[in-house]
């Protein structure tokens, strides 16, 4: 009997040491889909995945001990991988009721976006009717492309659509004259439109919430839920807001240092602090798998900070045009 207790104690000690010194053995490995949509998510020439969404995910993963394995591909193919359960999570995907029937989404928005129409300066596009007879470049399965199809059909316009793999291809072909107008998201357009010699039209449409998505009903994947709360201290709220502001600036202004404008920093942090102090901040609740009767489940709760929708316009003004 005594030998059994010694053996059990020795076994528990070995497991503890393995968990302490070899965390990778027990770490949750997530296969995460990444596509080219700078500055939200993209990879550089060396294949390193970067962007606002990877930074947020990697910070959570660092605290939780996750192993993150990126799967780089076109957005359309990644949607198929997510449907088939070949990846565990997809970054920066626009939420819609139709997609919510196929995927599970986190409940709080990380970033707000909407569609924009770009063209060469020689072509004036002032209204939707000006698209009649034009060739429109768009990304396959993109939510703004799907909305543009509905609008064009609703007005009975005669347009030709060319599907490409990403927004960079839209602007590249548009600059070469292989199309008349291009449909992209507003953030990509603001960031890269001038580099390709393109101008934004007054047309904006389909505001969407960009979230994280996992295969529907897959218990292996971790579903991220944003929930409101006041459990964090004021210091944590200020710190989280500042960290997210820094990540946003770094992703939207590569090579530029925001530290030179102390006034903007003071306004940004002050405004965000006031908002979070009065109305609370957005925390992150991580649920791994459903609860089962009579058995403990792997439910971990952590609080992380996110930018609320009311602060998006202010942050975008500072980061994109500051």
C-alpha cells in the first residue's frame, strides 16, 4: 500500500515538472487562417504574419500558453477551410446573419469597417448609377463584393465583375487599366489608394463588424466571447486602451513613431479612459468546449480590453491621418 502511494506521488511530481518546464507539450495548438488584408492581417516578404488581429490574438495566446500555427491562403479558400474544420479560427472576418448560420463568432467587435469604391482620377464616379457599363474588380466571397452585386442588381445596372484573390490584386489591376473601379474596404483604401494612384469615390456601403470566427459547433476550437464588465481596475483599463492604441498605430502607420505627438497621445488615452470609466470596458471571456453534466469543463475566464465602437472613429482619425 505504501509503495502505491509513493508511486502515485512520484507520478504526480513527474506530470507537474513536465507541465512546468515543457508547456508546449500541454499547450493548445490553434490553426489560424491568415490572408492578405493589411493592416488588419497580412504577411510580409519573409512569410511572417502581422497586423492588428494577429497582435491581439498572439497577446491572448501568450497569456494562455497557446501554440498558434498560421495557415496562409486566399480569403475564399480559408472560408472553405473553416467550413470543413481544417482550421480552428479565422481572423478579421465580417459578421453577417448569413455567416452566423455557418460559423460561430465572438460577440464583441474588434474593428468596424465598410466598403469603398476606388477608381483612377480620370474616371469620375459620383453615384451608383455611374457604375453602369463599368468593369468592377472585387475579391471573391468578400462581403462588400456580395453587397455590391445586390446593389447593382437592385438598380438594374449593366456591370461586368472580375473576381480576384485579394485587395492588392484589385488595386494592381485597376492601376494597370484592367478594370474601371475596384471594391475594397475603407481601411485598405485609405492606406494604399494613393500609392496606386487611385482616388476614393463618394460611394460607401455595407458597414460591418470584424470579428473572430470558428467552425460551427466545434468543441475543440476556442470560441472568443467579449462581455461587458467593471471587474478591472482603472489602471488596467488605461493600460489596455493604450496598448491597443499602440498596436493600431503600428499596424496603420508602419515606420512612423507616434511618440512625437504628445498632444494626440494625451487626447487618445484621456478620451478612452473617460469612456471606459463611465461605461465600463469590454472584457474577453474564453470558453473552451461546452459544459457537460456532472463533469468539470475546461472553462477559462480572462479579461482583456477592446476598443468600443464609439472610439473607432476617433482612433482612426489619429492613426490613419495623424
